[in-house]
């Protein structure tokens, strides 16, 4: 991931990789009501996951894909700031 003036700049490729990795972590706890609760178990920093999900949501035109991203984005935004 590149940085510009101290803030992260994410490419589409970075976002795709992060979302894929987060999806794998999500599936590893894929029972109703389960989420990745320990931030240490996330595949990337929480802020990068949020940015990647939001970028992917903005770029995705597939309605089904957008719904999945909406759920994952809302779940990633809930909780205490780490």
C-alpha cells in the first residue's frame, strides 16, 4: 500500500486483496451471529479493511455483490475503535 503525505492511499488491487482476505476470515467464523471479535485475528489493520470495503462498495455494480459488501462494511464499522 502506498502512502501520500502520511495518509494511506489504496489501489483497487490493494482493496481487492484486502476484501478477499477479510472474506476468508469472515467465512472462518461463518455461523449465525459470529464475527471476528479479536482485532488480532484480522488479516489486515481494521482501518485498511474499512477503506477497502468502502472503496469496493463504491466501485461494485453487481447488486448481489453490493449487498454482501454492505453487510460486511456495516459489520466492520460496528464496535470499538482499536
